């Protein structure tokens, strides 16, 4: 950068790149420890993959991360500290399952009307949960069967271990719902690590007593907004970092017309985003190669608003699991009052890939036709429509999170957390607990902050 182009210059003990929950949490801990900190954020807002917009009547609409659940203690503690409250997700009435051309209604966690399929499903979940418990969370590559589990995809395991086609469909839907990828994309070892990281599969897929249990009254981005408000002018927006240099004296971060020098830096973003930055000297080979090997999932999150949650009167929960629709998973996302009624739908994995670049009117028409098929004619005429295509966000490149295809944990696992000189790594992808979730992001920020504070003293 030509020095004449620099308009803003900052000096701090620590520079943090990325004002998602991970980066902001790290900044909060570092500031509380009495160290100076500057956060550089590429977007014109904080929150990263949490993003809350307001409907015309002021109802908060979460277009990114939204739910929290049991055992997510760090986000719970943070919310308490920030004075933010949650309410339970609507989870009453019958769910709809559309599978192999048939429509069923059911209650409970296992979506099947056939008792034999239900039994085979329970057996598979049990087996996967037991395997997951054998993956050490801090070092998944040291699991006894790591080499074999990381050499295969979930698809491969499913084809050799699951006979019943209905159970295979269900596992495919679980992979889409939890990772927004297809079973053929995902290392079995990563799948098992992730399950263990959240506790177990039931915890991951359940609403009540699971990861989808509660939502924030004011929307999930409020967590980031409140932390950023407290940090004030230490958070720099519209500052996309393009180049990071380090030497014996410190770190120098170039973000367009902003320059920050610091003792240490935390990169608080998914590895694939860190891979888009230039480094001087270049990153160690293994770290750079890791950033080439952790793609993001593909998800479109859609919400339709109605005057009331009319499906409730028909005894429906709003939850649909369909194997034949691009909008394969829906929930009732209404506020506690039930007004407006809000249906939330996801297009994940292949469906996300197919529809992310489509013409908006065609995509919207597809969503409304599908909701009409699920819930009747009233679903075709929403009063408002929101969608967020995460794969088209330059500074997210997809969601829910970065994942590991086969071979990555066993070849590069140790590089996920290892600092490179003065550079430290945060982001939900680095968390051994609730990896991929807001909880994981917060924990990763705390861990990286502790790492840096120890290095500074
Ligand atoms: C549709 C969707 C639904 C989800 N639902 C849930 C849910 O219900 N519950 C849950 O717990 N989790 C959910 N998640 C996941 C959750 O949102 C993420 O795990 C979490 O927000 C990640 O936080 P982070 O700080 O690690 O990363 P991010 O939020 O991605 O933050 C990284 C930040 O770095 C910035 N950045 C990137 N590159 C640069 C650069 N070069 N210079 C400066 N800044 C840069 C980005 O703009 C961003 O602000 C969902 C995610 C999506 C996409």
C-alpha cells in the first residue's frame, strides 16, 4: 500500500479481524483484561452470520443463526450479561413428513409412521452416537478409527451400514439440516466429531431439549450489536483486511485506507475466508493448505410472514421434512404472540446449490408453491417475504459453517488451532464444543483471547 493512501492509522496491543460473535467475544475479553484492541470488520455491520432485519411491523427476522439450546452455556452467560432474553420455539402439534411420495403426520423426534423403519432409525442413531463418543474433541485425528473414518464420506458409510432406503433418506436429511451439505461431501470423522461436539445426534436435531429450543426476543444479532456498542470506536466497519504482515516487532494489517499495527492478531472467521487474505511472510504450507480444504455449506434461509400462524389451528407445528422439495425443512418462526405468523424454510446442500444463483422471482415462486403444498392456499400469499442466500455473501461464502471433507482432519487437524507466529485463529470452526454454532463461535473467541493475553504477558 502506498503510505499516501492511508487515511486512518491505529495502534493497539491486539488487532482482531472479523466482528462476528467470535471476534467480538475475543475483543470483549481482551478489553476487559485492560489491553487495547481494534476490531476490523469487512461489512458495514457487525454480527457476521447472525443478521437480524426488521419486518414492516418491527418483528425481528433472523436471517442467519437464531436458535440456542441446552448445554450452550457460554452464549447463555453472555446473553444474561447483556440483558437479552429468550423464548421457546413453537413446538406443539403434528409435524409433516413427505417421504418417497407419501405424506404422514407425526409427533416426537423420529419422523416415520412405519414402526420397523422407526426401529431401524433408532438403531442407526444409537450406533452413530456411540461412534461419536469415541472421537476426542480436542484431537479428532487421534480417534482409534480416525484413519478409516476420515477416509470415507457419510454416504459411503450409509451405503455399507444402512439397508433400509427410508432410513438412508432420513440420515441424508439430517446431514442437510445440520451441515447444509450432502452425505457425499462430508468426512465421516467430521460428522462424528460434530455430533460429539454438540453432545449427541438427538441434541442436534431436536427442538425442545435440543439445538433449536429457544430464540432471542430481539434477534440473535443483538448479541453482537451490544458487544460492539460497548467497544465503541474500537470497532472499525467497512474495513476488509487484504494483507497482513508480521515480523519481530509486531503485526501490520492493511484494510484499504485503514492501517492497524499491533503485537498480536486474531483472525476470527472461517478458514476459507482467512485464505483470501495475503500474508507476508506467507503462511506455513500446512496452514495455507488447510484454508484450501474447508469449504462452507450451502444454505438459503427463507421466511414468509402472514397475519396469523394459521397452521396452528389445523393442529400443525409448522415443521416439515420433505425428501422431494428444494425447501426441504420448515419451522414455525413466529414471535411468542403468534402474530405475525412466520414460516421459516431452508434450502440446503444440493437445493441451495441449485437455487442460490437463480432468478429471485422464480425462487420466490418455488418457495410459495412449496409452502402451499405443505400448509394449504393461505401459505401462498404472505404479507412479507425475506430470504438470505449465504453462499452469495462475499464475507461468509456459505453456511452454516466450514466443514471437513475426507482426509482433512487426519492430515491438517493440528493446524486448525496452531498460531502462526503472531497470528491466532478463532471462529466457530475452531471450537471443540458446539462447533459450527454461535456457542462455538463465542467459546473460540474466549479461547483465542486467553491465548493472546498469555502471549502478551
Ligand atoms: C442460515 C444460518 C443459520 C444458522 N442457524 C444457527 C442457529 O440457529 N444456531 C446457531 O447456534 N448457529 C447457527 N448458525 C451458525 C452461526 O451463525 C455461526 O456459527 C456463527 O455466527 C459464526 O460466528 P463466527 O464469529 O465464527 O463467524 P462469522 O459470523 O462468519 O464472522 C466472521 C466475520 O469476519 C468478517 N470477515 C470476513 N473476512 C474478512 C476480512 N478479510 N476482513 C475483515 N473482516 C472479515 C465477516 O464479515 C464476519 O463478520 C447459522 C448460520 C447460518 C448461515
